[in-house]
């Protein structure tokens, strides 16, 4: 395992099989997202997005008590209105960077994942939580709204009415209820979220890199479309893989009863 990207607040590590791990690493502040941390997340995501050798990304935390507690409110309290306006593109770049990663993404959540922290997890395709996880979007309790994608991503997970209840009440949800509501996709014993997320990522990464990216593109673009439009999006994605080296290798490996050696193109 090697570090490919490292800043003061974010580390990217490589694992076998094309899995990369983006580690939020500001433990003293429980990964509160400052301007500098947001900039680092955006830069790390840009590097990962451009790397064709990365098949799956795991978003994890180096903080013991939290995945991420959201925006750095101490920093926010010191910003003028003009400074807050200037900060906004950097903040959006962090959340958008995770959301727009072209390969599958898995969040490994433990402890607090609140506000922008939960939005980072919501930007991932799958959320693995451990029993200590507490999630929520409490922004209206401090006079703002979820601004990292929460008002759009949460209803896509749990439906409009459930999302409204959670956002309007600003309540925190513990792991078991979060699973029952669909806020997270699985719950594992305390301390096992990262290991389970990496194991899941490895299972995903065993498949065609071209297929994974095309399937994610079809899933994301087709969501919310009417069926006819969604099927056209799927067809366009199918055409990007149907004549690829991965498709040829996958069919050959199936017929030869061997493990594919994906060319990734």
C-alpha cells in the first residue's frame, strides 16, 4: 500500500486491484471541512478522476470519533460575507469532486457524519457504516441549508417526504435507524467500516473498469428520467463498452474459463 497523494488534510492510498482510498485526515477537528481541506479534497478527486488505473475509490476517515462533522464552523464564524462568497466555489469543488468521480465509490462511515460530512458520504455510490455511526443534515439548526448536495442527494436515496422530515427537523440518526431508512446501505460491527468498504471495493474492482464506469454513468444520468429517455442513456453507455477491449477480453475469458485480464479500454 502506497500513498499517491498527500496533503495536510487528505491522503490517497493505493491498494491492490485498482482500489484507491481517499482518507480524510484532519482528526483533531474531526475532519471539519475548512477551506484548505475542501481544496485538498477537490485536488485529490481531480487526480483520481484522471487516473484510468483506479477502478474503485473508498472514502474513509483517519479520525477516531467521526467520519466528518461537516463545515468548519469556527472558520465560517470568522469569514465576512465577501469571504464566504469567495469560499463557495472551493467548497462546491470538494463535494462535486466526490460526486463526479467516474468510477464506483464507497464511503466507510463511523462516528459522526453530519452536515457536509454526511453529504460527502451521500456523494458516494454505496455507504458502509459501523454501529457507532450517527448521520444527519442539521444545517437548518444553524441558519443555513445543506449546501453540499444534501437537498438533492438525500431525496434520491429515501424519497422526498422522508428527506424533508430529516432536513426540516435537523435530527441525528443512529446506525440501526439509518439502515432501516436507507440512509446507509449496510451496518457492520464497530471499527469494521473501513475493512468492509475496502473488501466491497475489491469485489467491485475485479470487474471490467470500462464496464464499471459506463454502468455508473448510465445509473447517474438515467436517474429521474422517464423510462424511454433512461433506456436511450443506457444504450449510449452500452455502445461505449460493446466494442471495447474489456468486452473482448471478458467474453474470451468466460469461454476459456479463466480470470479476465482487463485492458481497461
